[in-house]
C-alpha cells in the first residue's frame, strides 16, 4: 500500500474559555467565529480540506450557532468531464485534476516508493495532493516576515491561531495552513508553512499565502492603480470569467497597484452598506493577487508571491513560512471594510513603543523648500521657524551626505558631507533637540550612485549580470542585499548615525525599480531583499525603541501591511497638490489608516501640477492625516507664519480623533465633486468633520451628509479652527441633517470642524 495514514493529532488550547475556533470531530468541521462574521471548512471523506463558507453571521447568532457539517453542499455536475476542479480546496495545489489557478506548485526530484513493474517515474513529479493529518490551536502564531523588533503594538492581547496540518500521501512534504483570528475586527490572517520532511531538495515553483473562496456572484472589485505622483487611484470594475491580476514585479510594493482589494456583488454594496470582502498583503516585495471567476461562477482570490520569477528551493528538512494575507468581511459596505482594516492596523500592526509619543508628531521636511541645497545655516534657520510655529519633528531630506549635491552622486556614502556640514550634523541635531523637536534624517539605503566612493570600492555589490549593461534609473543602481556584507554595511552605517546624532526618525526612501536582478542570492533575491530590509529596520528599532521610521519609495511605492509593522508612517505621494492629494488620500483610505498617512502643506503654487491652491485647502487636506509642513518657511512673512501656527495648534487639538478615530467617507469625491469625511472617537463624544470642494457647479446645492456614530441624545458644540462655536445641535440632528453651510461653497471652499459633546 502506498499511502501512509497518520492518526489525526487534535490539540485544543484548554486555556481559552471563549473559544473562537470550534472543531466538530464527528463531522470533521471547523468553524471560526468572529465578531460579526464566520469562516468554515471541513475534512472530506478523502481527507481533503474543503471550504464550506465565509460571510457575515446572522444577527442574534449565539455561541452554539455553527455549521454542523452534516449537510452536504456537493454539486452534481452534468459537465463533470470538463469541470473537474471545482472542489473548493482550502489550498489549491497543482496535481490531481488541476487546470485552474493554484496556490502551490511543486516539483519532486524523486519518487520515495518503489515503482510498479513496467512503470516509469516521469521525473520531476509535478503533483501535490494534501490530506489532513491533524490540527492544533496555538496562541499568537507568527506568519513569515513578522517583525522581530520586539516592540509592542497598541493592543497585545493573545490571539488564537488555528494550524491545520496537511501532508502529501506519497512525498515527504507537509503544509500547515494557518488562520490567526482578530475577532473584534472580523479579521483572519492566513498564511502557510511548507516543510520538506525528506532528504532531497524540493523545488517550489509557485506559492500563494492562501486561497480565498468567495460566494458566487461576488464579482465587483474595488482596488487602486497609479504611477509615481499619481498613486492610489480608485478603480471599480466587474470581474469577467477568467483571471484579473493585480501585481507588482519589483523589490518594493510598487506604485502601479497596491496589494489590497474590496469585493462585493455588483450593485449590492456601497459606502455604508452591503457585504464586502476585503484582503491586503503583509508583504513589500514582488507580489500578485489573482482574481478568478470560473465558468461555474465560483470566485477565487489567489494572493501571494509574484510567480513572474519565483523559485523556492526547500532543502532537506527545511521549512518556509509565507507572509500573511489579512482578510475579512464586513456587512457595512466599503466603509466598514476600511474601518476594520484601519482598526486592525492601528491596534495590531503599527509599532507602539512606550518611548514614542502617543500621536504622530507634526513634521517639517525640507525637500520642497531646499531640494538638494542643504547646509547647516539654511536647515538651522528652517528649524527655528518650524519650532516657532509648533512643529514637533524636523527632518532633513536628501543632500546631507557624501558628495550628494544632486541626484547623480554620493548615494551609498553614508557619511556627513563636509561641504554642507563642515562641523558634521551633530550641531544641527543638537539645535533641533534644543528647540524641543525630534530630529529626522533621509536615507536611501538600498541604492548606490555609480559616482560614489562605495561603488568605486565595491562595483560588485550591485544587482547585475556579467556581460550585460547595468541600467541606471535616476542615475542609481540597486545594491545586492543578497550579500550579507552589504546588509552588514548598511546596518552598521545607519546604526552608527542613529546613535551618534541621536536620530529620532528615519525617512527610508527607495527611488527606483530593480533591473538585471543578478544576485548572490540567485532567484531568491526577490524575497531575500525584502527580508533584509525588514531585518535592518527591525534591528535598528530593537536597539532604539524610540526611533520612528517613515516608509517612502518615490512617494507611495512601499506601502503595505508588511512595512507598516516596522514603519510608523508612510509618504503617500510626491504629489503635494492639495486637490490631487485629496483623491490620492481617498484611495489610500480604502485600506490604510490616517495615523500612518503623512501629509504635507506645501507652497501655494505646486510646481508639479502648476496649480495654485489656498492655504485653507492645503491645511484641510493635510490635516486629514499625520500633518507635515513642506513649505519654505523662510519665504513666508510673519502673518503667514502666524496662520500656519494657528492651523498647527488646531491640528493638535483634533489630532487624537484624526489619528485614532473611525473614518467615515461621508461623500466620496466621485459623487458631487466634494470630499466630506468624518473621524469619530470611539466613545462618540468627539468628532472631526472635514469638507473640501473640488468642483462646484453653479446653482447646485450639494447634500449636507449626515454624520455617523455620534451619541443620539448628546448635545454637540461645532467649533471652527479658532475655537468659535459656530453651531450647536443634538447628535440626533447631526446624524439626520448634517452640518449646514457647505452646500453652495464654490470650488476651493473647504473647512475642518471639531465637534465635542458639551
Ligand atoms: C523621493 C522622495 C522625496 C524626496 C526625494 C529626495 O522622490 O519621495 O520625498 O525625499 O526622493 O531625493
């Protein structure tokens, strides 16, 4: 007999009283129960793990309301000779009757059983079948590339992880499917662990983090597309039968797509209603999410590593743990999906060490003010002016190191430029600290200019193939983080500067995509690079728990739930035009929280778009996230600086609600040419209302959107930024009538109001 049967191991955590994970041993059925949703699957008669369902729980469902697994939902299919792979396996493998998309494709070099007389091995064997061998419920299971900095998150209560073990009946190959539950946000993190239990290497050709089976008909996809300076453009489309791909094939997350999605039945979900499935990858490298609608109407989502140049060799006894896909379902529309992701990210992803201020500080960044022209006198003057208007974190951007006076030289030489700072950077860092601000510094660690000392010393430290050109982009090449000595050099350079200068904040940039990916790590460079970046960040943070990191890649090229586990905020776009930014921020807000969204007020005339915008518009847009200032403060007169100071003071008042409240997109830009949003505190006693009009059609009155989640019987004062109470109303009135006064405001009209229960 060829098949080795193992007795199932079933281990259940006895310490968890309020179990979220239920297993019915009679029907071999798993029920995962979350606050308002469920997820269920079952071991079938052949030992396959088969998906049963995922969706909102009916209102009033209690602890005992579970799928029994007794009812068979198997379909009788008259077209079975063609559609043989319709069984919704929890992980879809290449082998068996596969011909649709799969989650895992593996090559075995040998056959561990004797051949029958006359049989030929047909090596390599490209067929994986996974059968259930047991499961356990562990506390706090960790996906691949989980942060190793050891810093706490805002909420650290233990979480259950269901680990279901599957094994190939013939080959020495095991896969454990993992489901970590954050029930309060209806979120399941899913990943898988592969293990080579034999002595010969196993080649993995394709690997997703999970397979998601959605109810039939869930075919309306909301996602974002974009480019440099045009990130996060919301797209909504209907999946046709076949495959639709979101992907990026570089060493960062990318600008053209971002790895998250929302899915619903067409026309049956909107901003605040309807069932919406969502998912986001916790990974910052080459990725792909494939959306597949079979001709049977089955809908599957395949989130994982980009298969474009994927290879994973699992040596004897080796394991590989994939990163997670974070997924869930909301019955409260796209807004409900976003709020679940936001709360999850704020509470469970972003690092929150005690050494750090509770809220993200107001930042000043010199890039748009001085470009590469940085020097001690200029930066110190900006710092004094920034401190005077209330800035809390002063960040020096590109141009402070090596021979870097433009983008053609110096990248890689992480020593302070003696031309720009003859006495080093310490005097500036001290001055910034003396002014009561934190000190931040720009780095682009993964890159090198050919015109640099580092490249002259180590021309082989970059990605390249011998005999081929080394293509430059923005005059730079990519360092080979597949070489341990490169990673060691970068870590040492950053670590030394962090401690020597007392750096509180690193802006970590990455300004090109990879080409000619020849690396010491071979094809594994796509994953190894990401792991090395995470590792350097984690080690820096472990050593200096108060250190914050901003993730930037030419604007929003590295934003995802993987980087957010070691970065505190992200630079969403190099486009700082307020109106463009409003659209970009709206797309960003579909998945990511305001707390992490760095947003600057820059000059009235935007050189990128050639548009002028008013100061109120620029502040009203930037105050929707973690406020920053990028204007040249030396060009502003006293009255303008006073106005900046007043806005910053107001922002500090509303910041707790903006950075930790729940977001409601009351009017999306696409509807009436205006964007209206509300942030509301958890207890409903405070809220922030922000309206920015982009387009105004004369004679039309825009709706005054009703506010959300206030206390019905509460009485609220509505305050403008000077603290003047302009309106007083009950929660009931505000949640039925909205706030009057914005209906006919023309293009450029904008305001931010603060509501507080009085
Ligand atoms: C990128 C960043 C900018 C700035 C420049 C510096 O474009 O997105 O904010 O730091 O690099 O070269």
